[in-house]
């Protein structure tokens, strides 16, 4: 019973720390995003994109560390040694739980470019995070309901 209480306490503290430093990370992220938004040239925007990427890598590193502190887990991951960080990749997962994003970030942080996820258009309104996803160039998708597709069949497959 005491080990369960200790585990739950570690998990709760890890989560609270994650929320706290995410809020702290939002300050420079917001400043860099405003810099990107106001940049008059592509090279200036690229400069802010690189700053944003470094910030995200640090944030993901902290997430990975806190997840391992909060929940002891064994990771058995094989990554090809010849991955080129400058390359482009498509990472596909079946998104069966909320933890797969954390797992992908832990495995690929600083091994690949910052992971970018397709986001439902409505999520741009999530406080702070929507702005962060926009600043990090996450593609926002419009998902059409079955009723919308039935009314207008041309919408079928448009989100692909």
C-alpha cells in the first residue's frame, strides 16, 4: 500500500511540475512566436523557428525526465544509427492513448527534427497551447462530420 501511495505521489508531483514549467516555457515561446510573426524576412522567421525548436527540445527533455521520475518504465527502443537529423521523416502511430506522444517525443528528441503533429482546427483555441502549435508550424486540419459529407460529398477525403 505504501509503495502505491509513493508512486501516486511521485506521479502527481511530476504532473504538477510539468504544468508549472510548461507555463514558464510559454513566456519565451510567446516572445519568439511574436518575433516570428513580426519578422520582415524569411531569414528572420527561420531564426525564430530555430529558437522555437531549441526551446521545444528542452521542454521535451524535461517532460521525458519527469515522466521517468513519475513512473518507472523500461524502454527498449532500437533506433537506426544513420538517422540524419537534417532529413525529413514521417512518423506514424495509431494514437491509442495520450502517452504515445510523450513516448515518441522521448525516443526522437534531439535525434530527429522537432516532431510536428497534425492538429484538429478547433484545437487552435486551446489557451496557450493553440498559439504554441501555431508558432511551431503544426498543420491544422479541418475534419468533416459524416453529416457534412452526406450534405456535400465533395468534402469526402478532403482532409487527407
